[in-house]
C-alpha cells in the first residue's frame, strides 16, 4: 500500500471500558488495517466530582487504573486483529471530551462509542460523543456498542 501523509496520521479512538468503546476500538483497528494507518488508543482520566470536598483521592492510582484498563481493552481487541495493527496507548489527565478534541487536531479520524460509562442510560448519544461530533478537528465516526 502506498504511504501518504494522510494515512500515516493516527486513527484516534477513545477507550473508557464501556461496551461501545470496545466496539469503537474494534472498528478503528479494522479501518486502520485497511487504510495502513496506526491507531492511538486514548483513555482520559479525571478526579471524581467529590474530590474537592476534602476527600483524598490519589491521582497516580486513578491514572494507573486507567492505564491498566486501557491496556486490557487493547490486548483483548488486538488479539483478534490479523495482520497486527500498530497501536499506541496513551492515558491523559482531563475531561474525556477535551482530551479527545485536542487529539483530533493531529488525527486522521476520531472514533468514539455512542455512550460511555456515565450519564443517563436511556440516551442514544452520550455527552462526550456528542461534543466530539460537534467540535472535532477531523472526521468523527460514532460506533454503537452491544446493548448491556
């Protein structure tokens, strides 16, 4: 396959452990395999909302949990990808929508699931997915996950 600047930019995929983010990761891996692009699997982490109320929640433990969950999700999905696709794993502090939008500045494509782990279960599109669709700096694909 001919290498161009477009297909050397990564396909960025948001991973949060939800069924729809697993489906998004599978979709991103297949697209990357077909297009010759690398994948950047990205997990954002933040402090829980009550952390400013005098609760002590160590940031390194939250970041490590996010890193381990991301590694587990990538391993699970890449074990079935043949031929293998280059995957860079990255965790970053911040609100998921902000982190994904910043990553979209240098991405070929941004892939997200329809819904993450939080919010209201009855909504069809989560707030992070909606924000990415409305504000990303590259094309966005929203992948529907398996219903729980």
